[in-house]
C-alpha cells in the first residue's frame, strides 16, 4: 500500500511539474501519462524552457536576477493537487553578511530558465526588490489556502494567478 501511494505521489508530481511548467491546457500522452503538449514539443525540440523536469533536479538550483546577481537557491516545491500544477517554488534567499536567507514562495510562472543547460533559473527582480517580497521562515510557513495571501503574493511577482479570468 505504501509503495502504491509513493508511486502515485511521484506520478502526480511529474504531472504537476509538466502542467505547471508548460502553462497550457492542451494535453498529450507520454507513455500513458497525460502531460502538456507544449512540454512534449519543447522536449522533442531540445529547448530548456518547457522541458519536463524531476523535482529533485530543480531543488537546489541557483536563482539569479537578469543582471546575474545571485538571489538564492530553490529549496522546495509546493504543489496544487486540486489543479495538478506547481503552485509555488520556495526560494531560499542568498545569505547576506552571515545571516540565513529568508524563504520566499514565488509563483512558478515568475521564473524563467537562464542557463544553457537549464541549470540556472532567473527571477525578473534584483536582490533589493526580492528583499521586500513577502517572506517567511522554516518554522512559520504561509497558509497557502488563504486567498488574500495568494492574490497579494502573485501580484507582487507580477504574474497573473490562474484562478483569475
């Protein structure tokens, strides 16, 4: 039973990453698993922007500003099982002056791939702007079901939430 649950979670995560990264509702079938058609096309074409990735390949990835300033690293991924998508990527801010970096729940669509091999993600803001973003620490995570928190967080990063028309 535990193995079946783990397989289901891993398949759900793979599907969520595929749907969340592709940003489309069109579906294709890869080895019996429905995924976003644009992710399949991008993978076949060899591009990195919509390539399907395992969560373990994303966690730990460096995040930088458009100017190349290190903003931090991806420390976690928050899934939205109701919609089968990635809701947030948790960014651990870069350590400044020996202090531990803050955590930021950044909407997945706010990121783009910056490295040639997809080994760096880019967030369209500098360290000062990120420093003013809604943040939390490892012991006080936000309530991801709070609609007001979600609306203001997505607005801060300049991306349209999927629940708005």
